[in-house]
C-alpha cells in the first residue's frame, strides 16, 4: 500500500495506546493509596486548607468525573496549573522541552554513530579479540549507572582537568535570543560564536555520558543483525560481482541490518527518556527530567502529573514515527 | 585457454573431520566452450565452482551445483582450497583479495541458483547494477544507464523494471535480472549455478 | 566455550556479593553513625575513607549491598509472580481478554521504565516495600509478554493437540507441556531483571525517591557525594559506584551466558 495510507492507519492505531497510557497515569496518581493533598501540605495542615486544596484540585468529585475532566483538559492541551508557581504547567513544560530535546538529539547521535560503527566492525571480525573487546564494552557500558559515569566525568574533566563545565546549559547571561530554544541553533542564527562555543562546552559531558551508555544497546543490536545479514545469499552475490567490500558492508548489508535496529529505536527512545532524567539531574541540565524530579520534591502534584502525561504522549508519538520510518525504508513492510 | 583447473581440491573442516567435497579435479575450457557439470546432489559440483574465485561460503551445503562458486573463490571460511586455477593464463589461486575482487564481475560472471534470495531486498534493481558497474569502472550516469539497458534488453526484461524492488518482479524476471547482472560487464567466463531451476 | 566462562564468572561475582551482604555485620564500623573525622581520604584505618558525616565509607558500601540485593530480589519476585500467571493465562485462553491485556501491557512496556518507577515511587513514598513495588511495575509487562507469546505458540504445537485429544485436562497440559518450555526463559529474564532492578533502585535513591538515610544505599551515597566532588573527595562517589558496576556486570554476564546456552525462545524478545 502507499506510504500515505500506512501513515494514516498507524496514527489511528496509536489512539488506543495513548488512551491506555493516560489512564494508567491517572490511576497511578489518583487511585493509589496516599492522599496527595496531605502529601503536599503536610500532616499538620489545618483542615480548611486541606479542604480548599482538595476542592481546587477537583479531588472531591467522584472518580469517573475526575477522569473525564482529566481527559477533557488534556484534549485541549490543558495540563493544569502548577501548585508551586501558579503558572500553566503546559507552558512550563514547553519552556523546558528544547533543553531536553537538544540533549537527546546530540546523545542519540553519539550513541548511534558510535554504536553502529562498533557493531559493524565487531560483526566483520567475529570472535577475534576486537570483537570480544567490543562485546565486553557493550556489556560494561550497560552496567554502569548513568549518573555514576556522569559523576566520574565531572571529577575528571571538571575537577582534575578543569577544562569543562559540569553543570547548566550555558554560562550566565550568555543565552542566545530564543527562537527555537535550542541554544546551538539559536546561537548560529544569531551569528553568536561565543554563545555557540559556550553551549557546546556545556553539552559535551552530559551528552557524552548519555550517548555512551545508550551506545551499548546499539552495538549489540547492530552486531547481531549484521551477523545474520552477512550470511545471506545476496551478500555473497554482491561479492561475486566484485562489489567493493566497503560498499557491501556499509550499504548492502547495513541497510538490511538497520531495519530491526530502527524498530528498536522505539525502545531506545524509552531508555533515552529515562536516561535523560538521570543525566539532567546529575548535570543540573534545565530540561523536563530535572523539572519532574524537582517538582516531586516540592509536591507539586499538577506539575508532576503534567510531566508524566507529556512523556506518555511523547513516547506514543515517537513510536508512530519510528514505524513510519521503517515503512519508508523497507518497502516490504507496507503489506 | 580460458579456464585451466589442475588437481583442484576443496576440503571442508568440520567437527566430524575432513570432508572432501572436491578431490582432485582437472578442467580445461576454451573460449566459446560451454561445460555442463551434471551430478547427484552433494557430489561436489557446487564446491568446485565456488573454489576458483576464492569466495567460499560459511556453511556450504553440499547439494545442488555450486561448482561455479569455487571459481570466483566464494567458499566458506572452513574450506581449504588447493590446486591451480588459471583464468586466461592468470593464476587466480594465488591472487590477493583486491585483485580477486576486480576479477569478479569483470572477468567472471556468476549466476546464482536462487533468484529469490540472491537479490538484495532493500535495493532497487538499478542500484544492483550501479554498484556493480561503479565498483569496476569510472563511468558517468548516462554510460551506466546504457550498460544497464543493454544488459536488461539482452535477457528480455523491460527497462521499467529497473526502478523496482526485487519483490515486485516475477520469479522468472528475477532469474533473468541475475543473468543480466552477471553479464553486464561482459566477463570472459560465465559460471551458472543450476540456472534453470526457478 | 565462551558462554560457560561467562556463566562461571557471573555466578562467582554474584556469590561474592551475596557473601558480602550476609557477612556485613562483621564490619568494624557502624555504617549509620560518624566514627571519625569527616572527609578523610582512604587510609589504612578507613580503606575507602570517610564521608561528610564521618561515616566509614567501606562499611556503608558493604552494607549497601544488602539494600540493593534485597530490593532487587523482592521487586523481581513481585513482578514475576504477577506477570507470569497473567501471561500464561492470557496466552492459553486467548480471546478478547488476551487482546485487551496485551494492549495494556504493550503500552506500559513502551513507556520509559525509570519514569514509571519514579512516578510510582513518588506517590508511594520511600521504604523498602514501596520502592520494590515501584520497580516491580516496570518488569511485569516483560514477564507477561514472554510468557504469553511462548504459551500461545506452544499451544498449537502437535504434542499439545495430541495430549488434548487423549483427554488431558488444561491443568495437566500447562504443567507438562507448557511449563518446561518456559523455565529457561524465566531464569534468564529474571537474572537480567535483577541486574536492571539494582540499577533502577540506585537511580531512584540517587534522585531522592528511594531509600532514605540512614540506611546505607549506594544510590543515596552517590547523590550525597556529588556535593563534594569539587572539594576533591573522589572516594565518596568512586567506591559505591564501582560496586554497582561490578554486581550489575556480574549479573549481566550470568544472564548473557545463560541466554546463549538456553537460547532460542528468547531471541525474539531481545
């Protein structure tokens, strides 16, 4: 079928998934034992204050009313107001989204380039010392807690070598004018070289941390898939026609091997989001991850709910996007 | 003389011991000659074919005729090849990888047994041709297209099919595309691996 | 045989850590109280130094293994006891319930595990059981999916159909035909999940959502130690972290090795 039709069907199919996720979030945050109001105000709060907040958060309505109000608000993009700051949660989240996005993109790029390269080279040299070391690397990198790797980098590069900053996105007062919110892009648009370099300096350690940890998964998948593809007849056929080896590996074989990898990108994305929360906290990176953790600390119920809902929608969207990319690359998938 | 094979042996190292797939074969082929090797499944025709261009497949299944694969040396890693193989007077058996690569496709054409699996499912037919041609000659796009047209015409496959993916072609068309790919650079030796089996 | 070496190495590491947590009380110092000057670098007295409250880091690290292993084991236990029966039943009986359940589980599975655990832990609060529940929720879909897929595949195999034709009841079929296929998968998945649970627990504690002081916990110590990096107190973050790496690597090696040995079923889940 045409790509266009596939896209449509896939988007429609994602609606039940999003609905389920949103319901799960609702269940977790409202139905699980523990009175959020008491959690927010503390056990010693006067009863009138407790009642007032309960009213305000709509917690006195029966559950199904709450549920529909919740869904209704979400459809209109209304995530409520922060209890801490009083501002619209959607606004606060969208403000911080570019920071997470920038970190994610750079980290994923590092992870993919490094991971695919190591995976391919590992598959070409099966069971040689190079292969074994690469496999050990991918195992080890999975075992290292992201935040510990981050801390070690901070120690080495921040404290002992003193060459890189260890927190924040940019030096004070150097932010470029906000067009996209992505400092790298904005500083280029503004032709602001200093801001650009400063942003990069701040990006290096966090994205390296997250990127390295994610690369482990990519290495393993790429290696496994390549090993399978390299056994195939059409690879033998390419070699029989004297196609240059680099091309056989990096085009003929890899293009086939990457298809399942791209499918796995959906799973990768989930790992990315989780990892980003830890990375942002470690490096005081002002993204949605650190927002979530910070607001949990302040017992800001609406903000926390808003952030989790945001993650749910993001995950569902990426899942759809990944499927569409797969369909584009592998013409057989479109039935 | 086009092809001269002397005392060619191919043994496979396996857990059960040494498998003597091909045990001392002599073949002499002149230009314009056609040699058909007929034998039961597993008698080593396939292996002999694979031995010459030094591309031995990993787990060669000794059934059917993979004789040709021995010639471009497309045999698996656990195969041991001995004996002399000369193509147009040049000794293939002692060539290095890069020289062999240049000969494959240019001097030796190979038609595989199974057209279903021998074409890369994620590459269009024309991409198969382009990578083959550009790996051997420096031609511009028009010249490449010319060669492609000629080859496809020779086997009776409409040129429109070049922009398609393999799974969109019929079994017979795929087989003919394989032959076209083998012949596109006009090699002096063509090895066909049971080309009539669909 | 590389796989055997992996299993051997992995189990040895695991046993070492189990021994460590069992023998923790043999430590000289109490990990919850200050016993000396603050922020002492590693020395003969304190091989891993002391932290900002004068506590012996070595004791904290040894005792910390208890916390991690305990929580990891409890969460995987809860997850498997919930996910496995659900998956088996769903795969065996199929139908609408199976489709709905699968859709729910798939949705949760695709959601970032850490963030799910964060949400639940935030709601439930600190404490061993709460943290275990939060982490368990992340793995239930994994067990469910693998069990369900294996069961629905095996259900149609010849020997099951034959058994049913001979009059064997559902329960007997489950026990004799279905279960033996599942045990290897369960073992491998659980090993990997325990490894992951240790990482998740450390992460939660690092974020302040897990175990609270004064209970020794690796994740908490790392979060605490971060404040002193610029002062050069590297031992506060190095040692707890390296412990996590070692125990997780050991478990991962074990899981990988077992997986290669017990293979085919798991391939699709990877």
